[in-house]
C-alpha cells in the first residue's frame, strides 16, 4: 500500500501567504518533509544500521528562518544554479544584466530566486508536484518560464526529484537541489567517506568563477574516484582549495560505458558515514555535480536542535557547469521556445553493516 502524502501548516510569509509542509514516507522508514516555499526539504529521516531513524539534512524549525538569510538549506535553485560571472550574459546578441548577490557575481538565481518563492503545490498519487511561473524579466532573466518540480519517495529508499520547464523566449536554465547532508545527524562531516564518479573538475578563480578549462583530478585533492574521507585533504595547501576555502567545485561526471548522446541516468556520488552505517548514493541525468563541504557554516545558524557549525553539512548539487551562459564550450544551458527542459536526480539511502 502506498503511503499517503499528508500536509500541515508551516507559518505565513510577510505578505500573509500561508506556507504548507508536506510529509512523504515509504514502507522502509524513509520520511521527507517538504515546504511549498522554496521547494525546501526541511527534514529527511533515514534509518541507521540499527534501524534507528535520524534527520540527515540541515535546516530550521521556523519559516522566518528559511525566509531570512538562509544559506539555501534544502531549497530548489533557479533559474540558474551556481554563479554567472559579472552578473551578465549575452544571448542572441542581446545583453542581460542580473542582480549581483555574490560579490559582483550572480549566484543561485539571485536574491529572489526560486528558493525564495511560494510554489503552487498539488499531490498526484505518490508525488508532490510544485509549480511556478517565473515571469519575463524576473531577476533579470528573459522569457516566461513555467517550471514543475516533482518530489517522490519510492520503496528503493530513493528521494526522486524530476524537473521540467518550458519557456516563451530563449533563456538560461540550470535547476538544482541544495540540501546539506550530515549522515551521522550531528557534528562534522569530515569522516564521511566520499566517492565522486568524475575524472575531471572545473577549476575556478578566487571569485569561484571558472577559468574556462576542465582539469583532471589525477594527483589532486579532487580525486574522489575511490572512497576518501572528506576531511583528509581539505586543508592541503592547494590553490583551488584556497579559492573555495575548501571544496566548492563542479565535478565533470563520467559517462557510463556505452552511454549515447543525450540524457541518461548515471551514478554521481557515493557517501558512507562509518559511524551510523548510513549510505547515500546520488544518480542524475545532469553532466556536473557541485560538491560543497560546508566551508562557510560558522555556528551562527541553528535549527532542529543543532548548531550548524563549520563543515557540519555537505552538498551534492546535480547541475550543469557554472557560468555556462558565458562559456560556449561548456554543455548548453539555453532553453528555447518549443524545447522542454527535463532533469532527474535520485538520492538513494541504504546502510552498510546491517545485521552485523
């Protein structure tokens, strides 16, 4: 029997609009709580090797905290995940200027991006579907963009996110999900064993803007092709680590053997917390993965009984590469009328050491 999706109030925004929290569950003990504000995954409970559930995402207790100066905890990101250099791009001969919210650069769709809007929610079977129309000119982007985000939990212990968008004018689109994970539920994430299926990454300058080339991970602290603790090399005297104050880089995901052109699901990452036995695997149709090691968390934020300290959470954000509207050699991010943007990602939970 499928588990019904339930809902409950989660406060009101400054304009009086009501926000709702939806609860999804499956038959194996996985539970997700998702807001229609920002599409935020505010709780995600997964069992450890002893069957004890624990909340494995960072977040807040109140709507005011999410509506305030939140570091994108759990949110849907758009129209453009990651950075656009100089907060501008040229498309079909026309220049567009975007709001700068990361130094002089544009980050995660701007200060009024998809993480700060109220989506229209509906339940379709076992899926929570969130819809939003981003109006022509919103945050400086051209075209009316109609977006749908569908969240579901299946009995393979996967949180599945399907994204779809259409536009009436050419526009950049690069949507992603920005949950911060901590598989042990509290403390730091430096002992988590991380694997990223990528032979190359996107090096950046001191402003986290791509240098333009793709660099091999071989011989660098960015080689996670075999499991390595997140904290093992994060403090090494590496120029790229200095630029990000740790890991904050886009990895170029390997294509599975025999993968044809176009989208196909690939494994992006595998994470194990040795203490709890929890395992997280990410599968996605996206070509890139932004790995962020919680470098700017400093303990000034707290929620759900935890202080969100330095490196107390990590992000695995499936997406296209940063600054792609200004980088014609990077995979295309321009959506045109008549085309359909589609993306799918799956976060699969399991345990290692069960029954030991």
